[in-house]
């Protein structure tokens, strides 16, 4: 889910039955960084919010063994060359409207077939 002053965009993905919650959280952040409407928006600052402290810490760490975390970090660095990017932790299950909607989308995505073949 992406919110700005004039629009709210929703999207959900299925990563299949083998993906962990951590992987899904990192993947969601990666997908935000790759959206053309995010790259081309007129806002000078972009804040990406997540209720996963583990994902935010991993992405912010200079060392990782995870290809997904590395790809996400690289995508954030690329986006940060164009705009000021902030990663923000929001507490989960506290009634924050955007976070609650993101959780609903995650549940929808978990019931859909995966985007790629599972391996």
C-alpha cells in the first residue's frame, strides 16, 4: 500500500507457501522502491513504513547473506539518489489505518497463487 497527499495505491502479491513473514515484509518494501509512480512522484521525501523491525534492521545493515535483503537495499540506495527516503517502523496491530490495510492485503496475497513457480 502506498499513500500520498492525493492518492492511495493498493497492491498484493503471493510469494507462495514457502516464504516467511520476514521475506514477505522485505519483498513488500522492495516492490515499493520499484514502482514507477514512486520513482516519478513529485514528493521530495518518501517514507516507507513497516511494522517489521527485523526487516527494517536487515535492510539497513551493511552486511547480509540474503539476496532479497541485498536487492532491497540496493533498490533503496538507487531510489535515494533521486529522493530523500526514510524507513519508518510503525507498531503492528495498533489500529493504524494504513498498516491495518496492508495486513488485509497480505492476507489476500497469501490466498492467491504465487507470482512465480515455487522451488
